[in-house]
């Protein structure tokens, strides 16, 4: 499969999802926007442990969420768990950030899926809270399950991928998916990534799953064999060049 130079559509258990270049997924049929692993207030959580990071991650993440909401105009937003980095993160949100979140909630109905970091999202968020959600052949949950039925949409694993050519590597967050399931990249500003070749991710799929890597303006489809073996092919060189150029200051 060749690299694809636009946002990508992926059919999962009969439902078509658009893989947005931001790292969100768009279910146009139901006007639903899907985010994974927002990890609000991760910076302030680290500060409590005397690991000091700039305290702007929540605002940066909310601004990115707002940009996608502006483009897609969803009726509903599904957050796939770990929206808050710890059980007390919502209490540490500043007034401006809380206002930004409330403004988003006024534009679309929120469905909060609970995660391992936020098993009990705060009541003031509004919307609905569920451990998982089933609809039209899709199951939305935080942590993917090895024995899941077709149609699973999950987060938790923070997939990322690297492609290399002539010793030059480019690493980006990515979707990992096939016709049976989709794992979304983490959306939070301070979240890292787990390589899609890691058994925690690769074991969820058969031999034909793809990493859908995020570029500055596009999503690029990279077959699993290329990602795992760092295959040098002319097919992926344009993608490397495009991403590297966009990343220059």
C-alpha cells in the first residue's frame, strides 16, 4: 500500500472513520469526534513530584481540541479515558482552562469514557460518564482488549511509529488500525508514545495492520512491515521528506 497524502478514511467493522491529522477520529455518520488520552494537568502532577515542566499543557491541549471542534462542528465528543492525568487533576485546573472546557461542552455533548488515570471524572464536567460505550457495531473503551469483538475503538497505548531512510529517522504519533479495531494516538501535549512494533500493540492485530502517522497537514499510511523492519523503500521517502520539512523551525 502506498503512502496516502490526505486525511484517511478507515472502515472498522462496517463503520467509516476519518483519521484526522490532529490525532482525533471523526465518525461523520453520527457527527462524533473522538479523542484519546488528553491527560489534562499532567504538568502540574509532575510538579507535585518536583519534576518541573512548563505548566501550560492543559491549555495547549484544549486549544488543539478547540481547533478540531471548529473544523468538524461535532454534535458529540467521545473522550476515550485518561482525559485527566490523576484523580485530582480537575481540581488543579485554572479558571481559564476550566472555562475553555465548559465552552467546548456547550458546543457538543461529551461522553467521557473512564480510564486507569481517571476512574471517576468530576461531576462538574457535565455530559455522560461510562466505562465503555456500544453503538452501531463499535465499542468505545479506554484500554484495548486482546479478545475484543470486532469494532473496538480504544486509546491507552499511545501508539507512535518511526520510519528511517539512509540513517535519518522520523518519529510521529500514529493511529494503529485495521478493519477490526482502531487504537488512537494520545492527544495530550505532554504524552509520549509506544512504538507500534511493541508486542503490546502489534499483538492486537494480524499481519496486515497499518500505522497511520500524523504529519503537519496529512496522515500517512505505513504498512506494519515497513514500520517494524524500518524498510528502506522509495515509497516512504516522500513522506519522510514532507514531515521533516514541516518540522523545521
